């Protein structure tokens, strides 16, 4: 999809068809996993080993189970907030559906769906990842409503050139906090009278600072905007920063999907702290007591109705009293009806969102502001890539790069990376993308209590495994790739950094493939260190980052490692030190990697061979 649509209805129909394909693809994957032996499902990370029911309770009128895995640690393939299916340990027998609401190393809390009872105390239970496709159905409904509604927001989403250049805002944005010139330009986009604002936020350039300033300016005008993002983590961060700036924030989400730090901002927690919350809690105790005593159903029904009425009224009061409502796009799709109206909705992480999700906002807001980085990874889909895997910002840039770029100011000054690291991604963003003087000369040595390891150069190091026989391997179960030789190099680099006094929480390790991540997490040198895929680490930052690229073959095949957006993410997470591990013979077949290797080689000590100290001892292992 490289052209702007001549027929808007046809584009919306293409999105609807793509949603159907994605739903079918997710169902097919789910069904395929369901047919596997339980041990293989555990190995894939879509099920847990057998757990035992330790406690049964009630919450929100639903059954709450506490399950334990004795003697082992639960893997993180299933996360808090995920839908799950409970069944007999072999996957057979009657099942119950629920959602993970608490997750500890050996204990998991599962809140069953209303009407589900589940197994009793002492029962052995298999827990597998479930499938929730309701959001996709709501997306299709949103596409239909947007097509019927039409209007300036829809027209601008399809082609921003269709709207005239915006007038200046009626009054300047307040300096909250002090913004640089590029950030002030972005705030003006938030405040102007156009139906669509686009803001390009490269890594480390203060997207959240800019968004909070724009939100505060809207509130100062008497507005009550919405702030949305694709992930709960991004919404939590934005909500906390907005609250710290003095805004009254209502975080709309199930509390267990929110980070502990932001949980006090949720509507549920605010209701619980209110006078109505005390009354609701008293009624819930009465419901539980009545249920135990076998109270006639009519009385129980009346109690439930009273609780529901009080809860709905308290929720409305909390939302009406908020200056900012913060939620994920998924929450808006499922629970956005009846919210207090907003003229402006800001969407952070807009390049990670499925574009059809945005169209549900078309009938209910008068202005939409999208902020993101089309040079980083876009939406994640299971089925055929186009058009869902292309973000709206990327689509518009592909279609009309000059015109769209002129309407999409870029935040320019980054406060994360040293100059040596920023130079590796500057070709992507151009010469205006530059480090702030406060970070330009920072070095990992400032975070070490011991001597700086010999292999550390100016900031970026590439450990070249070419010719060492550290070839990629394919996991027979997941079909993902791994590289044991690179894993040994990661362990050696991590050992050296820890020996020099870098704490495990100050650095991270990423790889493009889940099979490599699984093997890296098992290394003793990485205990306490965050290890994840490059995709999952997007939006994060750390003092030092070790990257294992995995690919090493005679054919120069890179697969999705060749995606320049994934490389941009990998290169832009570290503040002070970046350790890259890979086979130059394989990677350099791609122009972007060839340019990267040349840039690192130009830095003293940047390009290091696995045949040279200290890596030669690892190569001999």
C-alpha cells in the first residue's frame, strides 16, 4: 500500500478483510497449539506445567483461584492480563476460562469469567494461553461507523493533504516544563485547529515530556482530552507523568493490567477510596454472606443490582471529575462507550497500533494527534503482513514523503545516547537528530565501580564471529533460531561487565529470536539481567545493551533481521555502551548492516574479532 487512497471506502474495506485474515490466522495458531502434547505447549511458552489449586475466593462476583507451581518458576510466556483456559493436566476434560490477575515466580491468580466455577482446592490444573478476539470485532464495527460518519478526521487520516494548513493556536502553550524549539513546534501541532496532528518522536527525544506539556495546555483551555497508546506500559508511563505535572488522571483499565506504580490512578482504585467504595465493599460482603447462607435468589438479585448501580454511578463521577482519561486503544475498543466526551485524543506509540483501531475514534473526537516513530517497528500481526503491519504514519510517509514530512514535525534533541552511539542511528533521522550536551560525552565507565573492561571502546563494540563456526540452529519445536556460540560470547561480556561493578539491573540483553532469548535466560551470568526480544524491548532504555543477532549461514540469509526498523530499535536502546555480536560475513550482505559495520570500525576498538582477546578463549570452548 504505497499510494494514498483514491477510494476511501475501498481502503476501509481492505482493512476489514485484513482483520478477518488476522482473526483466522490467530485461530489457526491457537488450534495448532491445542493439538500439541502438553509438554510441547509448555516448551513453546503457551502453557504452564501442572499447577495445584491452593485457594478459592470471590472477587467482583467471580471465582478467584490461587494456583501454585511447587519447586519451579513459572515461565513468562503467559503474562498478567492474558486470557487463559484451565483444564485437566493433560489438556482434556472440562475446562474453565479466565484471566491472569496476579503473577509471582511460583503462584498465579486467575479470575474466572462470570458464571465459571472451576476446579476445587487441591485439584491439579493445566493452564494454557487463551484467545480473545473481541477487539477485532470492535475494530470492524469502528470501521463501519467511521465510514458512515465521514468528517474531517477521517479525511485527514486517509490523506492529510486533504485538509488546509492549520492556523496558529489562539494563544501559546505554557512552558510546562521548559521545552526546546522542536518540542514547542510539536505542542503547537497539538493545539492547532487541524483535525489531525502528526508528530515524529525518534528515540530519546522527550515524547512524553512533549505530550504532557500539550495535555496540560489543553486542560488549561478547559478541555478534557484522552490519552491513548497501544500498550499498557506506555499508558501507565504517560499517566504517571501527567499526574506528576498536576493533572487529575483517570486510568481506565482493569487494575491487574496496570503497573503497581500507576494502579492508584485507575478508576477502580479511585472508586474504592471514595465514600461510594466503602458502601460497595459493604454490599459485596453482604452478597458473600447471603450466598453462604442460601438467601433466596430474589434478595441476592436485589443486592447485585444495588452494587451495580453504586459502582456505575461512582465510575461516572470519577471519570467526570478527571481532567485526563488515559487508556489503551484496546480498552477504548471494548469499554469506550459512554465516556465523557473529548474534543482531542492523543495516541502515543501510534506506529505500533493497528491502523483500524484508530478509526473507532473518528466519530467521537474532533481532533486526533498521533505521535510515534515510523523508523522503528510497526504493529505485530500473525497473518499475512499487509496492510495491518504498516502503521498509519508509515503508510502516509510511503505515499507522500515530502508533503507528509512537512506536516509532521520531528523532535530533534535526544537525551539518551552518547554521541558515539547516536552516530549509529543518525543516518536514519538526519543531521537534525543530535544528542543533548548533557549526554553527548557520557561513558559506561561512569557507572562502574571497577576498571573498565578492555573490550569497551568509545561506546559501540561489534564482536565479529565470522569464520568461527558459530552457526545458527533451528529449534525443532518452535522453529525459531538460536546460536550457542553467540550465547557464550554474551555470557563472557556480561561476566566482564558484572566483574567491573555494573549491576544486573543496569544492562540488558536482546536478540531477534525467541529461541535465543530462551537460551540466554538460562545462563547463570545473566541472572537478574533483563533478557528479551528486540521487539519487546522497543520503547525501553538501559545503560548498556548486549545484542545477539543470531544469524550465521553461508547464504547470507537474514530473514526478518534484515528489517531496518528492527535494527534501529536495537541500536537506540543503550545510553552508554552497546555490545553487538554477530557474523559480519552474513550480516554485511544487507546494506544497512554493511554501513553499520563500517561506522563501528571507524571508532577505535569498535570492531573486534572473536579470534582476538578476550573472545578467543570463548571461541575455543
